[in-house]
């Protein structure tokens, strides 16, 4: 792990440990059952009402996707 943390001073890798049969990675929660694994996503913490300006230098598909998502 230390070698990975020396790759770039702006990146820090941390080892996550399982708690109550669940481990979180990015926005995924993986829960280990006896015979299976359940995966759940948590997007509430990252959702905002901010969208791109239409004049921004982003693909039109991205701008329209944000528009359609907000009105569905």
C-alpha cells in the first residue's frame, strides 16, 4: 500500500475494512450474505441541482442527459 501512496502526492489510497458484513467502495455498498452478495448504490450525497451551462464546452448529449434526468 505504501508504494501506491508514493505514486502521486495528490492521491492517497486507504485500506477499507469490512464492518457488519458490509464494505463500501466509492458509491457502492457491498453486503456479504451467507450464499450471496448484495450491492447497493448511494448517490444522495453527490446529487445537486447544478447543471452545465448550455454554452459550456461539453458534449451536447451530457447537457441533455442532465436536463432529462431533472425532469423525469
